[in-house]
């Protein structure tokens, strides 16, 4: 099982010694889930209204990206930038024009805003993909009663439990994405997808 440290040039074990006990327990729980294959997958609760690719390929692509980003030691609940970066690369490789976007996401419960944060998502000409939300329940900053599902579909049909505001800044690009995960994802796409014509 490959694990990626959150701090470059710091080993996993050294990083773990820096964490408080509750964070080490969180990592331990994630490791157990990884070993027994029970980590969350975006496809499980995906709100899927897209016309891009087909449903099976959309779900498989999201799940594959999730499995790569989930190699982060603490899981992927704060890995939306890396998730969006990989998804943009994958769609572009499949000749589907897309753009990873960064900005503020606001989430609502019963019409009331209950949480906002810096977030990343992917947009095409007419669709939005907010694909990493199934992991947010692991984030201690997100209210426990806020149950978010990934969404892939028309911008005009975005669920009313969320709003996105792009801030116009460039998506940060990380070495883990470019050097480790993207080459593996590209190989997986070649083996499992036929690029669009």
C-alpha cells in the first residue's frame, strides 16, 4: 500500500510522530479501510446527470482518481485541488475540453449556509463536476449533519445544497499529481477508455 506524506522530504513515520493522538487514530482508521478495501468511492452516491462519456465510464474515472488521491496519508477529504487537477488532465486527454477551477464553495442545509471553504472543481462548457465530496465526512471542520454527494452534470442543475464562486486564480499544480498520479492515470485511461473523436 503506497502512502504519500503531506510534507515533502519527511517520511510517513516521522510525520505521524508530529500528529496529535486523535489525528494518528484517524490515519490508523484510514489505513485499515485501505487494507480491507472499504474506502469511500464517489460513484456510490454520485448525482449523475452528465452527457459526457457514459455513466459507467464517469463513475469508473471518478473512482480511479479517488483511489490515487486517497494515497495521501490522511485520506482525500482535503485533496480537492489534486482531484480536480487529475480530472481536468483526464478529460483533456479524452479530448473533452475542461478547466479545473478554484474558488469558494458554500454548502447549505435546509436553505441556510452552514459551511464554506476554498474548494476546487472542474467545469466543461456546460457541466460542473464536484467529484470529491463523498470524503468530506472525514473532515473535522465540516458539520457532521452536512451530508454531501458528488455531482456531475449541467451547471444549471447544480444541486441547491451548494454554490460555487470561482476566484480567478490558477489552480496550484503539485509534483505528486504530475509525477506520480497522472502518469498512472494516463496509463489506466489508455487501457480502459477509447478517446473521443
